[in-house]
């Protein structure tokens, strides 16, 4: 399963949220969240959290190319 998750991130052109990955891989979102957090702790993924103070106050938030998923927490492959 980890290989499939990492393949989705490598192929993605933008950060992915849990809902997108859940649909693409046919995995329950609740199970996927735990796997993603483990990958973040291991340094394989970075988290983009628009609830973070920096994103909330950023003047470019409305046109941000990173926040393609609206205001959902997203993950991006760390190269």
C-alpha cells in the first residue's frame, strides 16, 4: 500500500488531500490519515495546512498555487 500511496504523490502535479487519495486508491480516509501522518514523521511527505497561521494571514491565499484543494490540509512528496 505504501508503494501505491507514494506513486500517487510522485505522479501528482499538486499537493493531495486525504479525500483525493482516498478516492484514487479506494482506501478509507480514516485509515489513510494514519499512514500519511507516519510518512510525514518519517520525512517522506510535507504537510500544507491552511489552518496554519501563516496561510490564514497570507495576502496571496486566494490565488495560491499550493492550496489547490481549497482549505483542506494537503500533503506533498518531499524530494
